[in-house]
């Protein structure tokens, strides 16, 4: 009996079911524990686009370590975020349960278009919080897209960010001091650190078996079709199993990319000191006018997509002090 050749299945089932994301605002369900702090553990911005840079390779085990290499980089515009409220959690048999929450008195006028905003919040509840009853502290924050020209909307994106590091009492005091105030990217990350990038990928709509799962192209002698699967399964059981590759939604899925190096945290460009915008602006976005973050590599999603940066959950190395970038391309992306 001869051994039949076998191959791995086409398309990973790790991301099944492949359906559209519930929300364009990415949700974070897992947070790493950090030693320094207290500090916020994520920040949000909007993807402007990509370019390339010449930089000195900082990776110690790379064959080009210390040499000048060309690398793809992504620009994310990160205007300040505002703290709308504080939410306190306690542990229960079913996980974290909301203990109470306190909202700031002054909110952005566009926030009420996203959700109902309490009119007369009771700030006295902050003085009644017992740190012994609190197990986790998080801030309710929202972006300010009205400050941008590349994102065609004014309604903020609302999300929760965890306060990590320090004791519970220190986290509560940290949250009290920042209620109703702005948070900047420097409060979260600095140059040389690693971050995890979480966002919703580019949607491609309804696609067929081959494009969605990468299955084999059938023989040209096959009846009627070539870009289909050879079988949807055996006669028994009498249903189509979910492991069978079929046509359906491709893209617009929430994905997490781990360990992206922060190459630069830049200030808002000015007329005389614009070191980030290409000639004519980024395609599909325009000009970066607020603070920005330069990441090594690519980021899920198209331009204008909301991107969340989180403390790395799988990184065990050490941050580097500086990244030497002799050249950052600002050539026009519009073509000739």
C-alpha cells in the first residue's frame, strides 16, 4: 500500500467564524500586568498611512545589526484623548463586575451624539470609594476626531482603558486627578518601547472559497467550475461541518498584531517644521496636523481606521533608548 501525499489544511481556523466585527472600535479583553505606574495601558489614534525610512538596525540578533537598513513604517495620528469618567470593578464568580462609575461634569459637545451623557454627575461618590472593595480601575475615554482633518467625522469613539501598576489606592488617586482632563500620547508610551496594535482590518466583502481560504484550484477538466471546493464533506453526518471552507465575508475582522516598535513620537507639525507629511499628504487621508506615532511595520486596517495601542502582552525584552532614523521619505504618494 502506497502512502498518499498529504498537506496541511488551507486557511487557519484560529480566527473562525470569519464574520464582520461588531464594532469598528476595537475591544480589548486582556491586559498585561506592569510594574511601573500607575499609568494608562492603551491609547487610540487614527491610521494616516505608510511610508519608508532609512534607520540604523536596532535588533541585536539581526544580521544587519548596527547597519543602515530600509524599513516600512506606519504613521498614526494621535490627538489628545479626554477622560469622560471612571469605572470601578470588583471580582465576582462570573469575572469582573461594575461596582460604580463616576462621570466628569464637563464633556465634549459631540459626545452626546455617541451615547447619553449624565447631566448632573455626583462627584461626591469618589470620596466614598473604599480601595479594599475595588479590584480594578479603568478610565472611560474618548477620542477627539473634530481636531483632525484626515478623519471626516466629529462624533468621538468611546472606549475603556485600564490603569495598571501601583496599588489600588494609587490607581484611584491617579484616576481622580485625570477626571475630565486630557491624556496625551506621552502619558502612555515613549520612543523605543513595544506596543500591541489592535484594530479592524480592511473589509473585502463577500468572496469565494479560493480567495477566502486559499484552497486548491481545481483541474481545468472539472465540471462547470474551477474556483470551488471539491466536496463539502461526507454523507455522514448529515450536515456541513464548520471546518469546511466556504464562501462568505472576508476582511473587516478585529485583529491584534503583537510587538510593534515605536520609532518616533512626534509633535504636531507646523509650517516651518513639518517632518512627517509627504508632498500632497497621505493618500486617502490628507495631512497630519496633531501629534503622531511612527511604528515599525504595518498596521491592520485602511487609512482613517481607529487604531488602539496597548502595552505588549507577549514581549519579554527591554525597551531601547533611541532609534536613529537618518532619513524618512516624504516623497509624493500621488504618482507622477
